[in-house]
């Protein structure tokens, strides 16, 4: 339809007819909706050729055209050349900056607007609120909400609230997102499918299943089914899967668009996370029968299965990728590196790592961690050196992998040196996991006094991982005295962890302190500690979407 508008315009021009001011905005709008900047520039040049100066309506259309096609400089030139501007002019230019992620320019222009005679309308407020939200400036975004409420001539609408809810959820402020949703309902503003989708995702992350189910019910009552499930379906499948309600997840999946790969990916991942691996693989087969080709997210989901099943499955997926010449994101190859290394096949992990064209920090972390976990500490340190020489900056995870590699291989001097480098050269604040690596390294090497001195100087309160590392090393070296110290702390921090009681009891028994061993066993009985029961899963029957 929009192509026809443009074709008609040029046919009329070829016939020698001169368009009026009403025609140009319509033609320029068609170019904008088609994202056809080249054709839009032709029309603009034709206006100049005719000697026509754009009026406010044509100028606004040109600002929108240039902005939405990414030519913000030309859009701002049009804006600056306008002898008169209306609110739409300001809104178009501000929105153009926001859509091109030029948030500072958008906010600067908004401030100029307020200084002048133009009064912001709700579209202006919402656009500025979006700029703050997308930059992660949530306090400023909330301040805009209050200004809308207090301006006296308009009130927040569903776009206002949805922008705020999405902005807080993106920053991980899930509780605040739910509070804003409640405020939205209290203000008698009806949420749309997008805001409900965001709320459902927040409920999943907060593990508040009941609230998520209520949002689902609200969506069914107030939205068209196809619109609601197109937006919120994936979030609902993830929510129900996370709560172990696979039947509900499958029911939602059956309501989703069967032509959308996202629908299939969310259901496949839900099945995998719930342990229904056979059903996930069957669903993958059904997806392919429907003519849908797996994408990188499907492959990532499959790698979750292979990480828990067997090396054979990993190799089958890898062969599938090669056979079908998948041009996958670095993240997928990173996952393959991690999984091959997890199964002890570091040679294949290195082959894949070497073939990654654009290695990122996760690529390096995966291969360094893989070598470290498999006892190749010195090779892991060589790779760490290569990483730094390549210009890739290490992050917290990198140092955790390096310290862990030193621990697995007993590289005491190197471990202490890298811990010192992490804190002094890179200015990283050690995490509990990194402290635990050093405690494990020292205590595995029998340096118990040094390990205790290190623990006493920690900037964090030692947790179970610290004392657990010490207790495990005490068992290896049969250090009864420090085993008692570590166990006492573990009984306080993890009173229901039966493994700690059993380890101390065994240490006492090996030392011939039978009375103490029996005493620990009685302590377990007194606290009602028993081994967890096993359970089995019945594979789920999934009804396919239309």
C-alpha cells in the first residue's frame, strides 16, 4: 500500500502535476513506514526543485523520516531550520534522539523546550521518561512520573506505566516493578500485553508464582488471546516451568503462535530445566517437522541437555552445527568449549576455542576454567598470559578460574601471586568464591596455619565454602584439631548439611576417637537429619500449537 503511494506520486509528477502541501506529508510518511531513506530524500529534493519551502507539517514528516532511518544530523538540521515549531516538532526530534540511543541530546532538547513557549504533552513526557529508563536512570524516570501527575493538564497512561515497569525490570528491580504495576491498577489504568509480560517475568525472578498466575488470569480477561500470548507467552512458559508446573507451561505453549521460533525455544528450555530431556528432544523433532530451523537459542538449550547427559550428545550437536554450516554467535561456541572441558575433553575444547573468530572474555574464561578443572593448572596460566597479551581484560570470573586452576594443581606460589595481582593491580574486591580458592589451595597443600591466618584476615565473614574447603583438607591430611574448628562453624552456618557431620565423624573414627564419632552421629539423629529421598520424573506430553 505504501509503495503504491510513492509510485502514484511520481506518476503524477511525470504528468506535470504540482503537488500541494497536503500531499508531501503523506508521501514522506509512506517513505518513513517503509524505512526507505533514499526515496524520502528524492521526495525532499523534489520539493526543493519545485522551490517549495516545507511547512510545519512537511518539516515534521521530514524530521520523523530522517530520525527513523538513522540520519539524526539531517533531522536536527530540519528542526533548526523551521521558522515555527509545534509540539509535534519537538516530540519528533526528541523521539528521534531516543530511538537512536542519543539520550543526552534528547534530554538537552527537552530542557530547551521547557524554557521556550512550547508546553510538553503526554507524548513528550513519555518519550523523556523512556530516555531516562533506557539509560538506567530510574530515580530520574520516577521524577518524570511525579511531574506528569503534578502538571495539572494530563495524567500517566499505560505507556507511562509500562515504560517504568520495563525499565525497572531490566535493571533487576523486580519488586519495584511489581509495586509500579499495583500503582498502575490503583490509578485505574488498564495494562496491555507488554506490561503484563514484564510483570510475569518479574514474578518468575522473584519466585512469586501466585502473583504471576494472577497476572495470567488478568491477561486472559482483558486482552485478546493472540495478542496476549504473542507478548507474554514466553514469560508464562518460563514462569510455569520454573515452578515445576509443566502441564500449565504446555497449555500456554499450545496457545502460542506455532510459526514463531521463540515459542518453541521457551518450551524446549522449560522442559530441559524441569528435567524432561526426552520430551525436549521430541519437541525439537516436532519443530523441525513444522519446517522451523533451530537458531542459536535452540542450540544453547540443547547444550543444556548435553551438559547433563553425555559426551556423545555433545558430539552429535557439534556435528549437526558443522553439517548445517551454522553461523552462530560466539556465545554458542563458548558453551561448546565449556561442555567439552566439563567432560574432560580439553583437546576438543581447545580446538573449538582456537576456531572462534571473535573471542570475548567468556571464551577465555571457558578455556582457562576447563584446563584448570582438569588438573592442567600450568596450561591454564599460560592461556591467562595469552589472554592478557591479546588485549582482552580479565574480569572477576577470569580470576576465579585462574585461582581455581592453581588450587586444583597445587600451585601455591602462583595462586598467591595472582590473588595479589587481582587486588593490587586490577583493583578487584575479592569475592567469597575467590577467598575459598586460596583457602582450598593453602589447606590442600597442608599449610593449615597459613590458611587460618588468611581466613582471619578476610574482609568478608567466612561462609560455608570457606570452612568446607578447610574441613575437606583436614580430612585429607587428618588434621583433627582444625577439623573441629571448621566443623563447628559449618554446624552453625549449615545445620542441615549432613555431609559436614559425616566428614567430622569419619575423621574422628580414623583417629580412633570412637566416642567423638558416635557423639557426632547422635547429634545428627537429635537434629532429625536424614538422607534426601530420590525421585523420578514422568516425561510430559506436549500439545503442539497450531
